[in-house]
C-alpha cells in the first residue's frame, strides 16, 4: 500500500523529469512581484488579500457569463488555461 506522501510527491518527480531538475517554482516569483507592487509586511497584506478576492470574484463572473453564453464548460476552461499560461510567462519574464 502506498503512503500519502508518496502519492503527493509522484507528480513532482514527473515534473522534474519533463521540465528538468533546474525548473524553479512559479509561486515564489509571483509572490515577489506582488509584494514589490503592493509592499511587504503587514501593511501590504490587506491590499494583497483584497486584490486576490476582487480578482477571483471578477474571474468567477467572467467564467460564469462565458459558460452561460457558450452553453459549454470548454470555453471557460480554455480561457482559464490560457490566462494561467500567460501568468506563467509574465512571471518568467519579470
């Protein structure tokens, strides 16, 4: 029987094989960019939280409208995939 820790680490091992061992996590770089824009410490935390909530709510509305207009889940899923891909590219450039 496999343990939970092995199941969680298996995708990461696959990622290292595909992308190379030198690939770095994206989330750390994204956090640095946001912290640089808003400010570090406790002063910037409310702005980061509020920004995250507002952007997530706006994205949910856009995805719902797109889903209702297209009558398909594929359109919002593809938009989500494309936006995430652009986010990765922008973080890599920054």
